[in-house]
């Protein structure tokens, strides 16, 4: 096990609708990717913070335990509802740094979204430095490859990235309730209370469908 999450962040300027973002998250069949595409023993990710951090129980998406067929059906309903409101692009652009492994995963995701939602997704691969510059200004990228490995073993190593104005906040996410919870956790004297506060923050992050976790890495 490796305290690391492989994901795609959603560009909120391009995808402001929560239903559309949630549909994309729900339509991913993670076990299919970890078993057929990556195949190194990765753990399907249904939350942003990986398991294994002492004292912390990741909440996960509220729909994490739903059967795959029901998930796909609900994802189609959400995407259709967003389309009726005119807030779904007819074509999405997925941006990633160039690598054979990233491309295999991207191709699998594109196929799953096409089958589940009927949406066309273009893959744009970038040289590393270009990719890093794009993350600061996502422009026309709707989905941005994003991974994170903890530099210290704590949920805040992952959750802090999505506070307003954080330099790694690629999505441009800003939620005052989320920021308040992170600030509260930062001064909490009780470890259990701090963990509960951080879990509440992760629930908000997942409810807002800011990031689509795909799998937790292994080493």
C-alpha cells in the first residue's frame, strides 16, 4: 500500500454543474480499470483520501456501495438532467501528461464515459513542463490528470490541496464551509475531533464532485 491517489480534477470554470460532474464520477468502473488496465494491485478509489492513515476513516462517496448497473443508470439520469438544462458540453477535453500508463488509463475512462453517458471525450497529451503550466491555467481542459502522494501521513496532506487559493487547487474550487472545516481541524486539540472534522470536509469535497478519484496507488 502507498498513501497516494490517482485521479482527474474537474475544471469548475468549464463544468460548473454538480449533476454533470457527479455523473462523470459515478460512470467510472474503477475495478475494471485496476484489474484490466493497470493491474499492479491498485485499490479502486471511491474517496479522495486513501485508506491506511492511522485514526482516520475516509467517508467515500455516498453512492460508493451501489451496484455497478444502478450507478450507471443514475449517472445517465444526472447527465441527462444537466443536458436538459444546457450545462453539459457536447464534447469534453481530457488533459494529461504524456506516458503510456496515463494514456491506457485515459483511453479506458473515455470508453466508459462514452458507453455510460454517450459523451465524446478527446485526450490531449502534453510534455511534462507544458502539462505543469496547463495545471496553473487549465483553459479548455475539462478534465485534468491529477495525482497526489502524501508528504506526511495525515488526511490534511490531501484535503488541504482544495482550500481556496491553494497553489495545487487546479480545479479553482472555493467553498467557505470546506475552508472553515480545514481551519478548525488545524487548531483542534483532540485527535478524534480533528479526524471527524476532516472527514466532514472530505464529505463536502466529494458532494461537490470536484475530483474524480480513480485508484489508490501501490508501490
